[in-house]
C-alpha cells in the first residue's frame, strides 16, 4: 500500500503533520477524522493532492433557505451532524455543498458549529457565526436559526428593492444613450451628405447636430477609452479610504436617491442590531458587526464612533445623535428603548417602519422617474429629428 504524508488541524486548532500507510487518500482522511484531526492536504510519493478550497460566494437566498430548513430539523430533534449531512447532500450549489461537507466533518471531529462556520467567511459572515455561537451557548440554536432566516429574508428583500430602484433608470438612460449614439454615428452623416449635395443653408441646430455627429465619428475610440478610464479611476478612488468616504457621502446627499439610501441604511442598521441583541450577542460585538454590514462607509464610521463611546460607558443614542447621520426620530426611539430595557424590540419596530418607508420611497421614485425619463428621451431623439428636418422645410419653402 502507498504511503501518504498528511497535513491537518487538531481539535485545539494547531497544525499537525504525519505519515500513514493506507489504500487511498479517502482512507487517510477517514482515519485522521476518527482521531479528531481535520485533514487539509495529502501528499503521495512526492505528489501533493490538495483538498479543494471551500467557500466561494453563495447567494443569500440559498443561505436563507438553508437556515430555515436547518432550524426546522434542529427543532425536530435531529442530531447536528445528521442535519448538516442531509442539507449538504441536497445542496446543488457546488461551493455551498463543499462548505457544508467540511463543516459537518469539523463538527464531527469535535468543533463547535460556530467555529466550523468561521472557517468559511465567504459563506457565513460574522453576524451569522456570532449568532450561532450565542445560540449554542444558550441552548436555543433552533430559535436563533429562525431569527437568522427571517433576518436574511428581509435583507434580501431590502437589497432587491435597492436594485429595482437603480436598474430601471440606468437601463433606460443606457438604451437612450446607445440609440442617440447610433443615430449620430450612422444616420446623421447620410443627411449631412444630402444637404451638402443640395447646397442648402443649414440652421444652427442642424449644424450643431452634424458637428456632434462628426465628433463621434472621428473620436468614438477616444470617447470609449475615456469612459473606461473614468470608470476605472472612480473604482480605484472608491477603493481608497478617503475616496470611499467622499463618494459614499455624496451618495447620501444626492437628491431623491440620497434620502432613499439613508432610509435603507437606517432599516439595515436597526434590523441587524435588533437581531443580534435579541440573540444574546454583546452590544459592542453587535455594533461592530452592524458597522461591517452597513453598506456605506459614512454610516459605518458613525456606528464605529458610537461603539467607541459605548465602550467608554455612554448610551447608544447620545453618540449616535452626534454623528448627524441618523434621523432624530430614530435617536429618540433608541433612547426610549435603552431606558425601558427593550432596545431590541424598539430597534425591530424602527426597522419595520423604515422598511415600509423604503417600499413607499421606491414606488414613489418609479412614478417620479417615469415621466422624467420619457421627457428626456423625447427631447434627445425628438430634438435630433427636428434639427434634421428643419433644412428640408427651408428647401420646400424656397421651391414654393
């Protein structure tokens, strides 16, 4: 039988290595699992066979479904390992399936569920693993999983509302720009040749459109290159600490969209912190996790500033109000929640209110944008058509 060199992690998390004589790589993994060692790589005769890397981006919808099913199975009394085995075998998403298989192996080897999930940060974030840890410590894992499933479902709905608010205007404007560019690039030169052949005196609007057409025809490559460079530069700037805060701050101050983004940030903050505090996660850890899931660096800085003040012994509402990011009504309701000892309940009510506000804001935004975009299309395309027909009216008048 061949000899295998293996690498792995023991129950205490320390790296271990060794050699075993076995029939196959799978046999080595099984033997070491019985010794509570999680094998990460196996090498046979100098050839390393690395186990596949686990993780990868998993759609939040799948996480929500998995969490809901997991909570039902735990509530029914099924053993943890059996639940993970069943859910892993039914999973069609490859990365998610691999993660669940590895988590099951770690749990089977003696690791806690939260620690096993922490090894897959692309699948289970800090919020998820901290709540699972609180559920394991309190013996209420099924209840925590139900709260997690509800939270993820609401977060998915909120994100879909944001996308629906952004996709429609972006799609319409993009199509309009493409249509106008094609008209200027391909159609207008035909009219320009016709007018040149007739020797007609062209009005100013027509001359402007023809000049714009010539510019696009001669410099289309520079326009495309400039667009690519601008997009790349903005992304690089957004990746910097200062740039991210400048751009995120401009988004929050933008007309119409800024108010919507602020409401989304408030709803996300209150829902996340409510879910964490009601699950027994310490308030400082809860604020840190909530900051990471804020989705806007300005909001993140405000939450982290609040966390620092809470660490010094202050309440949440006082430093949160000083940041001037959250509305005064939210600050007052949080203050009432702290005074009555029902902070998680009050945060949940605020989240419900602002999620409804986001629904109304998105619906109102769609109604507002529709006539504006129609007017934009009419002015852009209609203006070009009128500019091209003005010389024809002039020629017809001269002939008459």
